[in-house]
C-alpha cells in the first residue's frame, strides 16, 4: 500500500511562515537521521502524524517498519507540500498563481498558515504588527479557490447542464471528469450538491447564485481547511486568534519558528523534545550558550506552558483526524505475537479513512489478501470479525486469507 494516500497542502500568502512550518514539520526526529523518508522535492516532504502507540497497552516491545515509535509515541509519515505564496488575483495567474494552483490541485486537505500577528499586509509585505486584519486573509483565500474552481466549471457549464438533462450522462459523472485533475472525487461532488440543496437532475435551472453555493460547498468538502494562527509569540496575535475562531474554521494557535528551534535542538541531542510535546528537558547544558539557554527558556514559558504546545504537530494531527476523518490501524499477521511473518512486532501503522472495513484493509495490505479474505481477528478482544467490520482507531487486526501475499 502506498502510505502517502493523502497530501497535505500548506497554504497562505507570502511571509506568514509556511516554509518555516514546513521545515519544522518535515525535520526528521533525531532517532531516524538516516530514515528513508526525507524530502522528496524542495517543497515536498514527509511530516508525521502523532498517535499513542498501542504497544504499551498490549505490553509488547515493537519493531516499527513503516513508522517510528519513540517512547510510546507512534510517528507515522505523511506527505506534505509547501505551496507557493498566494497573492490576490492568483486565480487569474497573478504572482505565482499558476504554481500555487498546480500545487493546491493535488492536495486533499489544507493548513492555512495565517499571520495572526497581522504583521504582513494582504500581499505578504511586512508591516507593523497588529496593523493588518488576518480575517481578511481567510476570506481572500476562499475567494481565490472559489474563483479558480468557477473558472474551470463555467467554461462549458451550459453545455454540461444540457447534456446532464438529456439523460446521456449524469451531472456527477460530467463534473467528476471536469474536476478530475483537482483531486476531487464523486463523493465530494455528491456531498456538495446535497449541502447546497440543489437538484442534480435539473442543472439548467441552477441560477448564478446556486452555482456559487455549489462551488463553495465543493471547496469545503474537497479541500477542507484549518487555520494555523501563526506567530503567537508576537503580542497582537492573541486577540486576533480569538477573532479567527469566529470564522467557522478550526483554529490552532501556532508558532512555527519555536517548533523549528525545538526540533533543531532535539536533532542535535541538546534537548529531549519529540514533535508535539508540551515540555522538554535540556540534555547537554554545557554545549549551550547563555543566549541559547535563555531562548529555550522563553519558548518553554511563553509558548509551551501558556499554549500547551507550539501547535505545529497539533495542526497536522487535526488535518488528518478531524478534517480528513482518518484513523490509525495496525495490521499484523500473527495475532498471538502481533507480528509480521518475519517476527516484527506491530510493524506497520496504516492511516485510513474512518469507515474502512476489514475487507478494505485486506485489499490495502495486498490485493491477493483482499481477494482471499475469509475473516479477520481483532486483537484487543481476540474476536473474529467479518468483512464488513468497520475499523476503529488504534485497532490491531489480523486478516485470515485463503491467499498469501505473493
Ligand atoms: N515571530 C514569528 N515569526 C515567524 C514565525 N514563523 C515564521 N516566522 C518568520 O516569518 C518570516 C517568513 O517566514 P517564511 O516561513 O519564509 O514564510 P512563507 O513566505 O510563508 O514561507 C520569516 O522571517 C520567519 O522567521 C513565528 O512563529 N513567529
Ligand atoms: Mg515560503
């Protein structure tokens, strides 16, 4: 199975901290300096989902293969893209508009990095902190994406609507084809039509306003987004973060810069910090300058104690668990040892959409295993489950199949 089923896009106007967020998120934990999952392209890399590993609960020592386990915390690689900075008019190709759209096209969910300190104007130029209203940035990103989608659909909308009503092909199939390059699938389109309260049988009757409603619903469904209210270390961000929470988006207070500093210090073994931790200890006092010690102390007091975490890991987790509704499951072959055929205990953690069944998991492991599915065993209660069993977060599952992996 491809582990990188979903792609997370880091978006926003220039200078909000997108690249800082991306660098922090994709900096491999020290334990895996030679890990095969590193940066793919300059702006494409591997970040991690953080989840409590099941090995403690099952009282076993694990040998993770597709992921990592550090002190009982499972870190599962996921792919991320640092999108080009967005400026007003991008949908018409302004600025790096075309590059931005090409990147966002592939993304399944978006983290909008907003400069909550209001220290950058709408184009991303540096201004006095507190002088720009970040709520405008939220609105503007929505408009850009809507306009872009609208441009794609509007071109042959009347023709599409007539074809749909002629009964040759339905509207869903037509739209799916039209939007296939945007990682937009039929269920997204179904959902958007339903949410907009429209009739897919009668698209010629859709008004201009109906079409806008549909596109707005489609954006929310196909490119779900949360806000990382970045630069919380700067004073004006506090009030703005509260205001951003009225925007109908999930908002995670965040400081990408602090996360990057902590991960770099951890990489060098100076502190014992794991992505998403709410505290750390200094391990090598003698290797730190007074200034570095002071900086770390400030992060501890002003960020970790005050906000709980830097928010970077939390934003990634929320994107997967809340926006995309994913869960983590651990497939194993040997239900007694919770191991694969080589004896590796709890080798893999799969990130799958909520609703995935035991049979679908079998197919994800290998087509043959899916085809030969007989039954599965859920390890916690050691009970037999059928093909329609809907997997739960942190399930450990063994599939019994008539066929073996080739
Ligand atoms: N104060 C503060 N500055 C930050 C933070 N994150 C990023 N920055 C700064 O914001 C500027 C732009 O960051 P960058 O990541 O290049 O932004 P991008 O254009 O959105 O990719 C840089 O000077 C960063 O150091 C943060 O959490 N707090
Ligand atoms: Mg950048």
